[in-house]
């Protein structure tokens, strides 16, 4: 067994506060604008809706979005 694959998580995780959302283990970005960001996940799609949305951090497996977040929908 490879210890690295044992330690790495494949499920997505969300950490959220009023004006901040951190998503780990997303697959790709489908749509980006100041009111809507849609991410593709292994299990479906995640839509973040709000105002003045900005991608603050973008890594291969993690994205941080700031702005006035109104809703988060799992599709």
C-alpha cells in the first residue's frame, strides 16, 4: 500500500463563513463571473451564488472564493 494515497483524501470538503468559502478536492471550474461560480466535483456540481465573487486562491485541488455569498447549491 502506498502511504501517500492512504493519506490523501479524495472527498471534497467545504469550509465556509459569511464572506469566504474554501473548497478542497474539486475537479474543474465550469463558470466564473462576479455573481456565480460553478465547480465540477466528482459527485456533481457546486454553484456559489452571490455578489462581487473573486477567486482569491487557486491550486490544483483547492479554491478559495471571497465576496458576498448568498447561496451554495449542490447539483
